């Protein structure tokens, strides 16, 4: 999601959303697969670094730091369970950044309890299915299904729930 990755301005997000609506779904899906098959935006398997946007988004409270630590532990366990690396597209977002990228106010991201990701080594829909089985069915928290529209899966350690983007 280029708008989130580059922290686009609201008018840029609107422009990208409009452009996306002009592209037929099959072409957009092919583009997303090619885009994700390239090198990850952050070339590190260190989930703490990815959760904090390369270390530029440091936790604002001890609670946020603890939440990020728990999320990192959960992501490492998830990666081990799946047997493929995960590439985070979004992790911890302090409230001003969350608002800037169009996130829901009070999002689990603002608490350090959420991550959006994909895996260049697994089929999108297989990844999503396995995440639902492991995370949602396992009672770990929320799952946002976004592979078909946004190219990532969202997981958080909040209440157990599932939704589509």
C-alpha cells in the first residue's frame, strides 16, 4: 500500500484511491503480485524494527512498548508457524501519524498492538486463510482480510473479531 508506506498526504491518498478505481481488478491484482515479489521495503527480519518503521516511531508509553514487544513475539511465532517470512507494511503508528495516513482513530496500531503484512513467498489467499486459522480461530485477536483489495492482512492482539476491508 504505497500511500501508507510513504505516509502520503490526504490529497495524494485521494488521488491514489481514484487511480486505483480506474484500473480493472485483474490488472491491479497482477500489479500487486509483481510489486510484492520484489525486495521488501524494509530488508530486516527484525520485527521490532519493522513495527517501529525503521526505528523512527518510538513508543510513547511503557504500555505501547510492552504491546509492541508482545506483537513482535506473536509475529515471530506466526512466521515460524507459516514457514515463510512476513513483510510488514504497517505496525506501530502514533495517533498523529495514524490520522495522517487515514487510520481509524484509536486503532490498535496506535497502541502498538497491530501489524499489516504480506509474504512474497506465499500465495495471498493461502496466507490469508492460514492467518484466519492460526490467529482468529486460535483466539489471538482481530484479523482484517485485505489481500484482495489492499494487498495485506491485518492482525492485532485486541478482541477476537474478523472483517473485510
